[in-house]
């Protein structure tokens, strides 16, 4: 499912939001946390807790927050001086996701891309 979606309900958006200045979190919350499904996080406190875990664990997830039956995982990608360059994600039907294996592969890919960006710039 491609397209533009709010930062608060996608794994990519959460990876970016977790590593962005705090003012962006406030802006996102002020814009409103509207549900896409019954699983969409709409509480600023719960979202903040998720972002804290993203920073601790290095990976963001969303399970059926945008579309029922699908989940996503994302890792931040960093460039020079450890500044956020973007995020790398996967999306798959929930029944096909092996959270441990996919998280490990995604972290490895994100670290490799970050390493390449740091050396190329």
C-alpha cells in the first residue's frame, strides 16, 4: 500500500518521528491522531511510549493501524554526523511476518545503508 499517510500510524513515520526534534511530535499531535482502523494509535501518550521504544529498540512497528491484515516494520537510516536521512521499511500481510527474522534483516540493512551514506557524503 503506497501513498502518503500520517507519521503517527505507519512504521516508517514512527521511525522518522522518533528521531526528529520534539517539536514535530507536538505538531503531529496538534493536527490530530485520526483512526484509520480500530488499531490506530490515537492517544498522544501511547504514541509517545511507542516512540520511546523505537529509540530504545531501533525498530518501529505498526500492526493493522493503517489496513487490517497488514503490518509494517521500519528502521531509521542515518547520514553524516548521525543525522536522520530517512527510514527503511517492509510491509506484509500479518500472517507472513516473522517478527524476529524480519526485524534482524531490517536492522542489518538499515545499518548497512547508514554506513554507506556516511562514507559517501
